């Protein structure tokens, strides 16, 4: 973070300092954290009060990890602190002040129903080859995650990549006030969280808040292949750059191919020229993500050659996003079980079909959350998609996902349902054999990501979820 004294933090947040004389106020030079376990020497610990835990109970633990100050809503004895009425509002004010003090900084916001984290990771990797870049690891895309990301900015940061999620109208607009973007990327509008929004149209309105926040001299990078996203060009004053496979896309993919390992290649056509692109990331759906990244990189001043070279070198950054592991015995494990919605399920099954050519394929699928009244139908459709993709073994895990298994049987796909991940592990340990390909896909609370981790070894191991 840009170094700030406790006195300055009090001024920026409207709080009152306690536990130290102004002349001896500590200076925050390390990370701003909301988890005491992540504190480091020089950290500021933000003591949020959540639904299940009061962060004030962990001030001492943050101190022991090296934190020098805390942002609190009551006086604490363990650390010098700034006491405020509303910790979240003060946290936002602090993060915005850090951003405003940064020099020569370009902020890029990314949203979409699926692919946000993978695209954010890819863009962060690419831009880092051009200058100091901040991009969060994982899905730090909320009212907590975005300030945590912003406060990592330092004096020399050139690019800040911010992932912006939403579970309701107004959420993204709120995040853009914390980190006002000059470039905004909208990847797609699907049915993720439709149970909370009510309709795909409402999701589109929420995602459009990102492009509505762009300045007139900003850039909106929009997916030309998604009609809802394409129509957002009418809702921004910024210059629009369409990306995709559509003939009028400004940054366009042609001659898309998919290798036997599930990795895509294509020729990218841009105003700066054309170039072949070969991805290390698994799945055809990454073509659209890569096009958005290329468009942003060109807008940030990178050459086409440097951009496509960096895209080709980039691998998986955040865990459980199409992680491919080749076991010593020849079994391939594909762990994509951090998040799931109907669109991402279809993309993962398409990748499995390609990777499994000539091999037995397993789709170990769990629940997709927040789908509302359409949940049973959406789960059943995913089961049918697995059949259409020629999956040999469909293993459905958990009560919510059961409609995936309650579909008419076909002779080519064996379908089984089990109660939980432990029961699934019994089946997989007994039956998976070389050279099978095993895909794990679900929302993260289904626990399949940990099962995928355990199955990456031929020995039975355990994995404790730290969350």
C-alpha cells in the first residue's frame, strides 16, 4: 500500500485515533487485511463485523502477525486504532484515497456471468509484462474484495485490474465508485445468480453498470457474440471496442481450432494487425476471454506481438479453474469446481469431450447455486448436455444436483447419483483407471474442489477447507 500514518488514516476515514500520541503514530506500509492470518509486518487490520464473526476478536492475532494498526468500530487495547462509526464505509474511503494518490494508474474493471476470474488472471499476467500490475488472486470481486485489491496499489503501480461481481442491482455501481475504471470489460450475461436477480435481463442491467461508469474518454470492451452485452454500447459514453468471432468485431478470432488436450488456437485480427495465438489455458471458452485481454492490452499501449506472446505464456493463476493434472498412472484430473452455472458447465463439458477423445470420460458434477425457480430444470439440462457430449460416466453429487441424474438414460452414458463427496470418492477410488479423464465441476460449497485435489494423487489423502 502507499504508506500512510495512523493520523492520515484517521483524517481520510473521519475516525478518531486511539492508543498512540500523534507524533508517534505508526505508519502502515504493509498489506491492508480483513483476515488476521494474512497480516504481515506493517499491516493495517480492518476489524469487520460479519454475520458469523466479530473481527475485533482477532486484533491481537493480527498484531502477532505484524500488524501495526487497526481500523475498528470500538476502542481496542491490543493495537493503536482508528475508531469509526462504520468500518465498511471507512474501508471504502481509505481504499479510494489510496487509489486517488496513485500516479499514472490505469484501472480496468471486468465483469460477466462467467469467466471473470480467469480473464482477470490472464489480463494481470499479460499487463505485468508491460509494467507493475495489481490483480487479485482468486475471486476478490465484492464490497470487501475490491477495497482489499485497491489498497495493494503502490506509487509505481501502472495497471490495476479489478474483478467486479454483483448479486443485485447497484452492486457494480458501488464498486465502480471505489475503483473508477477507465477501461471496462463485459464478458457475457448468463444465468448465474438468476435466483437473486429474477431474470437474465436484470442481470444484464446490473452488468451494464460497469460501462455506464466509464468516462467519455474511456473504453468499453464488449463481447460482440452476446446480444445482451453488445447492446450495452448504447449505455455508455465511452468508445466501444467489440471483441469476438462476429464479422464486425474490432478484435476478432478467426480459424479457431482445438487441440486434443483441450487448448485452443486462433488467428486474431486487430486494427494493429493479425497474429496467431496459442493458449495454454484449457477450453474453447477461453478464446473470448483472450480476445478481451488482447483488446485491453492494445488499449494500454502494448504491441500486438508482445501481447500475443504474453497471452501464449500465461497459465492458470487462481485455483480450481480448469486445473489440469496428469497423475503418474496416466489418469487426467480436471478440477474446475470453484464456481458453476449452466454456461460454465457447458463449457467444461465441451472441454472434457475434446480431452477425452479415445479415452473414458468422467463428469463428476455437483450443485449449481443461486439459480432460483429454474434450478431443477437447469440441473437436468446439464445432465442432458453431458449425455450429448458423450460422457461415459456421469457421477452426480448431492441433493441439489440430483435432477442431473433424473433424466432418461441412454446406452452411452452411465448415470449415478451419490449423496455427498465422500460417497463419490468411494466410487472414483474403486473405478477410475488409466487413461481416464475426470472432470470435477460444481459451485464451491459442494466440496468437489477438495475431492478433485484428493484424486490428483493415487493415494488417499485429506484436504481441510480453510474457509
